[in-house]
């Protein structure tokens, strides 16, 4: 019964077919064909830019979620949609911020379009099913930033965490409580 | 020559700070003519907004000071590619006036470095972004400004470095931390400029530097001061002299160097600490926070003495959970004319609307500042483009509104809780600091800063009768103004609440002694000493009292005891010398004076007595050395100038001797002895006519001085004025019939 209801709700969200083209490249330039490893229950895309201050301030929070949910079958990807974030730039950024995670250079912004992401930092949660990936959440990580320049001392509502838990429990996904705040993803026709 | 040690305890809040004279390192961006813009003929469409023509100059002028590589902003905006990357945010943040950071409302104070963009500038950015952020003709773009992250005024005279850098976590709430940087030099220096170089400027939101005159903060944290102490505000013990805080030493990312106005350097003495209070914002990566403070010296001491005043209402802060409009206020009437140089409003996260204004004596209201939407992250010291003149009788007002509802996004408590004043970021504050320079001070009137201190502390003590620090400071100001009886009454009030406070007992003793009641003073000093072995000031004052009463043995004993408790006390060392001198043991005394100079080469008492001893032992050149230094310490001390003149005269330097004596006569024109001395030196220099004039002056003030008449007679005789000389000698003999010299001189005069 519960399962049915969930499927029904998920039906409202987009169903993603397996991409014909790779999703992007890793830091060694190798194409990434598959973002849901075998056995993964859910996939989280974290959209980041190397020089966006708010995006960077969320790094510890994303790492916390990764540590907590990876053992439960959630796979995290750090996605860099800005063409300026080349492999060299991101590698340097990884060193500075001590990031150890799977990363995608989304140079063609295919993941960005697939998730409908507009901002860094922003996150998308996909359920991985036999039929493919279903996006169940897309939006802010938490409510620390309400607008540029309107910042709480600490978050009071952890939207992304709630969404991941809901997905794992096959509960209906929560909606983000407010807009994602940070740096716009400038669409691909960049200079 | 005796100086009582009175203590002035001034509390300093979250202070700061100094003149910010932003040094513009960028070349002026000019809008070059765009040849392409006019070559199109009709229709005169709205010209395209391009990076090269309008946006680059605007960004270079208003954003690049922070947004450059290594700057305080999170990314660079120096190139077209960089601006393109952040274009949509640029439109957003300028529209909302989040950038450039600037809190004061326009029209409520005319501030230096105001960063507010005009509506036209904001519209330009919006149009540029809306039209796809075109670059335009790159060849007409101005060259990007150049910044370098090193010392802006060249190598500083002194660089202080945080010994133990602080490890800032990648995430979490903001951190407020205080680092102690001891001043390592053994001489006083005057600071004309200061630069702070944080190792990671992007996480340092702002920084305050405080001067801890007594190293009180370090002593309060003996075990961990080297690692830095958390806290937003701190209280420092201002120590033994009235030396109010005078400068805002406030740093923010785009003002690398704080240069003081001419005549207004600040001072560092041996034993002072600088405390660097930093507001750190985690960036997402672990950071090691170090910092260097570069100081630039000037040999000139301050000729203008500004002072920081504070309005505050921390006691009024008791904000119920959920209250969206909680108000506090304070006001202070100025007892003297001042120029207001700068203003620093301060609250924590619940502050919403911060206002300061003045009601002038004629009833007019003058706005000083208005911040309609407070944000602690963007706090600053604001300096007026031209100082604001506030005449005596002006009442300065502070009025702050707080929002403790959950609609206040900055609220650190969810759900909101009752909040009171405190030093943590979940507590609140209500402070308005003013930097004022007293002006129009009449000659001979008391130090106007003492009058300001009196008004300020009296107001605080009235408002909060439990504020013993205010009461103590009020008493100290009164003592400084010479109103000893009032001072003593206030000290007694402090003691009524706190009978075992050695510092107040000592200050009361000093006030009583200055009021002429030395036996009452002795009682207070003795009581202070009885409270513990570390009350060296009271011991010092008691010993000095004994010196004054010529109780030399007792004084020597007291000084020796003091030196066991406070071994490096040069004042006690030289005091012991004076006591030994009184006992007739000049060899031991000399050794003590020399020891005092080892501890403090500027110790006046030791310099003076060593000089005097050198004169007596026939070493005038050596005396000159000591006495010159002594006189430099106390240029207004007539006695020292007189001794120095004597040493010069004995070294054959008549011209120098004359200069000193003339200066001394200027300081003390009614002193017969000085005129007589001047007369003698003039006569030795062969200037007999002037010598006679000076001797006449001396006799004018002391007409019954037989020696003086005799000396005048000698001078007259040397000029051949026999009749006058005869009258003088006879006058001397009238006053002292057995004056042998006058009699002999009279006999030697040629008979007529």
C-alpha cells in the first residue's frame, strides 16, 4: 500500500532515461557513463562552484551528509557546472578544501539540465529504480541563507537531509522551504 | 617632584580602532570615449551597456577594493570573464544593496568612504545583466587596478606577529577571538599608521585592535593567552594614569592601512599589549589564522588628544522572546565643545535599527547616524568627512531597536529565548562609541577630557548606582581635576560597597593627601597594604608620605619591602635612593639611583638626583647629561632647569645656562632666586647692564635680601656707578648690620 502511494507521487516528477551521452567527465577527463552505481538506493547531486562563497561554506555540511548516508546506499556526486571550473581548478580546490568525493565536471551542463539546477549550491536527490532515476528533490540544502546577505547564524531546517530520509523511507518527498541562495549557474553559452 | 600614584580604572568595551585612511592603490578608472557608440546613425536607441564602457569602471571603483585576488571579497571581479561568471548575483546584490557593504542611511551623517551606489549605477548593472552581459569593445576598457597584499607604506618600523596561529574549523558559526601581542620594545613610541595583514583575509570579517596598558587581559589568562581567548567584547584595566582610549583601531578588508590624522598619533609604552579581536567567518575549508600587525612610528608625540566616549544601555537589555521591537536608549550632555570625528554603533544579532543624534543647545536636532537594517557582519567605524562640531551643552542620544522574533533571520536562538547583555554572540549589546576631540579649550582651564570623563561617569553612576567602576572613574576624574574632597566622598561610596578594595583605598589615600590630610591618607594606605603583599602602589604612596615627613628610615624600610613585592619598580628604587640620601648615605643612594635607571632610563627622580650629585662632586659635564634627560621628562619643572643651568655654567657653557634660566624665569616669573641666578650668569658673561636689571627684579620680589643688595652693589660698582653701589651696600648693612662682605665692599669703594 505504502509503496503504491509513493510510486504515485513520484510519478509527478520527471523520469530520467539513461543518457545516451556521458554525464560529464571526471578529473582525469574520463567520461562518466553511470551515476547510480549498482546497489545504490539514491543519488545526490551537489552543484558547486569553486569560487562561490556560499557554495564553499556548505562543503562541511555535504561531507557530513555523505558520511551519514553513504552506508545506507546513497551515492553523492559533486557536480561543477561552470566551464571555468576545469579539472586543474577543481583539483586545486579539492586540495584547499580537503574534499574527497566523486566529482563530475559538468562542462556540457547535462546533469544541470537533467536536475533543473539553477544555482550553486543546490542539491538534487534521485531515487534509483529499475526503471531509471527519479528526481524526488531539488533545491536548497538548508535554511541558513534566506537571500544574499540574509544569513542565519545556523540552519534551523535541513531540507536536503529531510529529503534524503524521506527518499530512503519511501515517504513522499518534501518540498524545499525556500529558494536556493548562492551563485547562478550561467547557462552553457558562456564566453 | 613627588607624584602620587592614583589609579584610574577605565573599562573598555569592544573597542578598537583608529582612523581609517584608505589608501587608494588603484588608478582612477576613466570612462574612455567609445568611438563605436556615435558612429551609428538613427534611431537613437538606448545605447548598449557593456563591460568595457560602463561596467568595468563601475566595478573597479566600487567593488574591486575587496573583489580582487587575495582581497577580502570571496572572488575577483577584475576581468570580464570573472564578472560574467558572477553577473546575475551582481545585479541581485546591488539591487538589494547588500553590496557594496554599507549600512548607514543616506542623509543621516556625511561619512568618508561612503560606498552607497546611486540608483543609476544599480540600473546600469541590471541592464547589463538583462542584455546578456556583453563585453563590448575590449580595447576601450580601463586597465584593471593593481593591488598588492604587502605593506602599503613600505616596511613597518615594528611588526608584531601572532605566535600561535588559530585553527578555524571549515564550518560552524562565526568565531570571535582575541589574540594578545605584547609590545616588545623598551621605549615609548608614537604610532602614525598601522596595517593588519591577516594570513587569510577572506575569513576575517573585521578586526579591532585594543591597547591594554597594563597587560591586564594577559594576566587574567595566564595559561592560555598565547592561543587566543574567545569572546566578542573585553574589559581591560586602564591602569594608573588618566589615559582614556582615544582611537578607533578598526580594520576591515578594504582599508589595509589606518593612518592617523596629523598631530594625532597613538602611543605604545613598554609593558603594553595590543589585543587583536577578530571576527572570523568559516569559509568551508579549515583555515590557519595568523596575522601580522605592522606599526609605523613618528617621533612626534600627539599634539591633539581625542577621546572615546560611549553611550550604552546594556542594563536595559532584557528582551523577551518573540519581541520584535524592543527599545533601549541613552543620552549624554557634553560639558565642553568637541569635534566629533567618528562613530561606531554596535549591537549583536538582534539589533535592527540603530540611531544616534544630537540635540544642539539651540534645540536643533542633528543626525549623527541611522542604520535602518543592522547587520553585525557589515559593522564598521564611520568617520565624518568633516568633523561634526558639537558645542558644550549638546545632548547626544542613542536609540536602538531589537527584534527577538523568529522573523529576524539573524536570531541565533531558535526558538527565540529571553536575551540579555553579554559577551557571547547569543547575548546582546547596545553601544554607541564616539571619537571626540575637545576644542576651544581656554588657556589655563582643566584638561577637557577630564571634564568629559566626569560627565560620562557621573551619568553612568547616576543611571546605575551599582556601577562601582563608573563611580570609581568619576572619583578619579574629580581627583584629576583637583576636586579632592568630592573625589574622596565618591571613593568612600565605592568602599561602602566594597570595603576591601585595595585600589580604592589607595586612591582615597592619595586624594586625602592631596587635600592636605596626610594622617587620614596614611590610614588608608596602611589599610590597603594590610590587604596583601601586592599593593605596591599603596606602599609607594606611604613611603613617599614618610619621605615628605623626613621619616627617612621608615621610608627606606617601606621602599625595600615594596621592592621585595614588586622588584622591577624603578620608582621605588629611586624613592629608596631619596630616603638613603635623607639618611646621609649618598654612596648607597647613588647606587639605587643607578639601579633605577637600569630599570627605566627615563626615571626622573634618579636622573635629577644623579645630576645634582654630579654637580656637588664637581663633575658638571656628567651633571649636564643627567639633567638634560631629566628636563626632557619634565620640561615644566623649574627646579630641574635651574640645576641644569648651574651645570652648564660650571661647564663653561654660559649661553646654554642663560637659555635654561630664561626658560625657567618664563615658567616662574615671580621667583626671586631665579632672577638672582640669571643675574649672576649674565654678569659672568659680561652682560652687566642686564645683570643689574635681573638683580633688581630679584630684589623687587624679595626686598629684604641683604645678600641681594650686596650683589647689586658689586654689579653697580663694576660699571662705575659708585653712588648707587654705596646705597646698595648700605641697604645690605641696614638689613644685616654684621654683613661682613657688604662692609668690606663699602670700604673698597673709591671715596668721593
